[in-house]
C-alpha cells in the first residue's frame, strides 16, 4: 500500500460492522414465528457472507421469506441506533477530526442506514444502499435495480466513485464480509481492514491484510495509520 495522504477515503460496511446486527435478517425474523424459516434466513445470510451464494440471489430469497412491509422498515430505522457497535462513535469522531472522507456502502437499505449516516455527519452523497420496492398494499416485493442489489455491487460503487474523482487519497475499505474484501481484491481499495466485531468469518480473516476483532483495535490501528502520514496539517 502506498503511504497515506493528508486526506484519504474510508469506506465502511454497515451490517455487523457499524451496527451489531444484519439488519434485514433481524427485521425478517421479527416477523417470522416459524423457527425453521428463521434458521433458513440465517443459512442464506451465512452462505452469502462467506461468498458461497450470489448476493442478489440471497437478497431475493430473504425478501421472499420476509413478508416485510414499509412500516417494518420504518420501525427498524427508528430503533437502529440501539444496535450501534460500541466504540463506533469514537472511531467516526476521530476520522472526522482528522478530516478524512467518510463513506458507507451497504447491501442493506437506505432507510435504515440513513439515521446512522446522519449521526456521523456523513452526507447523503457518500452513503450508498438499496431502495426497496412496494406493491400497492405496502408489502416489500423487491429492490430497485442497482449495483448493490447484485453480486460485486460494492466494487461497482467504488469504481464509479473513482471514475468521478470522488475518492481522495488512499482508499481504505472496512467490513466483515467477503463483499468488502472483494473491493480490495478487485483493486478498488488500497487497504482492506477485516472486522470480526460480532462474527469472525474465517475466509475473510485468512485473506485480509489487516484483521481486527474489537473496535478498540480498529481505533488503535487507524490512529497509527494516520500518524504515519508524512505531512499533517494543523488541527
């Protein structure tokens, strides 16, 4: 990895990274009483996060099981700050003080991601997620066609940002899943920091050039990373 510049780009995954849960799975299981169906949701997510199942297929399968409605997403959005990973406030405050460019790129849903982005002062144009589609009775029946609803979506988002000159300095991807690692493998991030805050995915840990299991370890690494910049402006 090349040395960091004064201003760099830090791109964060959302589920099981910024927050402690897989938000869609939690929402779905809140509305499923059948234990077999709940276990099926967990299985689908695990296969997708381990890179064993196409993300678009996993999303369609989970939504098909969900019976979710617009009000369920609104309820999840209203309470999402209760699931914020301990220590993330400090990490984002630190990066903001260091005047780094912050992004959230998620295969989840904008309505749920937005309250956390606003909490950390991340502008809407730096926040990327899916938009759900409703039928005329308010039932969620799918997602808008966009890169994050498909396999390789995070790489597609970063590629577009790079082409528009919107990723200053060194690009650092932070996340827990194979879709986050793939951004680095595709050459669209200069560094990948794998996170095992809530679940350690073995295939991610074995590939990540840097892997942390606590927010405190991430905060310490980021501090050392930014301290190594050759020229630092006055704060």
